């Protein structure tokens, strides 16, 4: 017969091991939570260059315009905004092709506040990312503006730390944020952005189209009656 003391010791040792493993598991899970802000870097002097294509369609007014150009964003330094907070000034330049000179087009602002990575675009503030980063985390990207008050789209991290490439540039850690996603036989609204670790935005797509040609055998992108298709992909990046 096994002594009672031996049984008690064995039981206590088993409980100790279980608690130790549980604590270790919690520690590992905690380290997997991404408080890393390098998906939204704000280094002064950093720049990113993109190829942009925008298609505008309106059959009612016989409009079918396609614009193709290059865009360059430069983090030009920290400034104080109207509220007295430090934000990164982003100067945005455009040109038609490599032979043209860059011309400044607009100035945006970006920053991180209360674990929210935000960007002010044409005086409209968006919450681009919310920390800690994790797959399926969602938030109201329009919390600071009056856009999208009816549809109530929520931003959502679809994937994280994924190997991806844009224009033959390979990135080992990319996250994808779905901003809007609605598709039917007559319309499609699909917005997303991709961010690479240490680089920032590498791809952006905004599709908002409507069709009166109801033919499910044809993709709605090929039968647009009205709408906008915007594509933006990184071509180069660096630091001054």
C-alpha cells in the first residue's frame, strides 16, 4: 500500500506542474500580443513611392476617365497641430511619369494616440490601425469623422505577419486591413489597405461601384454603370 504522505506529495507536485505550465502558456500568449508600432512607422525623412490608377465611371453623363500617375509621400518632420499635439507632416507629391518633376499635391498628417494609429487626409481623420494588433480585431475607423454614418462599416485585421509582395518587392511581414466589404449582384464596395513591417502602407484599394446590367456571369467590375475604382501600389521606398 502506498503511504498517504507519498500520495499527497504526488498530488501537490502534479498541481504545481499544472499551474507552472498554465502560467508559462499565459506568458507565451502575452508575448504574442502585438504592441509593435512598426507597421505604422513615423520616421522623419522616410518616403514611399506608389503607382496609382483611378477609374471613374458615370454612364448617365457619359464619363469614363482613367488616371494613371505616380505618388510620393515624404515624412517631412514633426509639427504641432491645432490641438497642440505632435503629428508627422506628410508631404504628397505627384507626377505623370519618370520624366516629369514632382509637384506637391497635398499635405496630410499622421500620428499615434491612445494606441490608435491615425491619419488626417484632406482634413478628415481616420483610425488606420488599433493596437495591440491581432487578427480579427475590429474598430470604427471613422470614429473622428461623419463619413459612413449609415453603413456602419468596421475596419478589421484580416491577416497579420504574412509573407507578401507588391510590384516584385517582397515583404516578410504584412498585415491587411479590410475597411469596407459589401458585394451584391448590383453593387460592390471593397476597401482594403496593406501595411508592411518597418515600411508602412504598401498597397491600397478602393472599389465603390454600381451596375444596372444584372448579369451574374460577368464580374461587376466589367459592367460598371457608376462608380470609382482606385488602385495604389508601392514601387519604391527609402529614407532621406
